[in-house]
C-alpha cells in the first residue's frame, strides 16, 4: 500500500479540538477534506503530519499556534467610532462582521469590546494563539 507524500492529493477525515476539549471543526457527516500535501492549502503543522501515512491510518496531531494560525497580533485590533457601524447592526461580543480595508479588500473582524462611543474590532483569525489537536484518518490518496 502506498504512503502519502508531498504532491499527492489526499482525502482526510478529521476532528479538531482545543485544549479545553471543545471541537472547533470536524469532517464528521461530510466528505473528507481534500488537498495536495505540501502545497500550503492547510495549516503547516497538520500538513507535515501527512507524509508517510497510508489509507486507513489514524493519528492524533497537536499543532502549536506557530504552525497553525500564528500568534495573536495586537496590531490586528482596531478601535473605530460606533458611528462607523450601521445602527441596524446589534453589537455583541463575538459578533463577526465584514470590514473593508483602505485598499478595498474585505476582511472578517470580530467585535471584542464596545461602548456607546467606540467599537474594538479584532482581525486576528479566531484560532490565532491557540494550540490545535487533530484526530485524523487518511481516507484516500490520488
């Protein structure tokens, strides 16, 4: 049976959990994740765990933040006037919004603080700064 290697397209079933045991993503009930090993399509720490696996192999992989979504970048937080958010948007902590950059690109931001005057938005990935654990099963190699 062949082993997965860089350049192979593979199918992977996975369950991703945080250190507190909560599940942040899973392929359960869906088609397996398909990607090319070593191509940068998935986080580096998980990508590095695939070479050498055979179809049906299972393993648990812990990926530190640096090999996942990186450390939290304090510069990715921005305070904006409350008036810049439409009054029809009911603000709450954790609310995800779309913001437009100065160059016109759209990016996801999360409300982390707000008052009547200001809103603090965080553009860090929600999993930045977190170690991730994946239970994976190699479902296929093309």
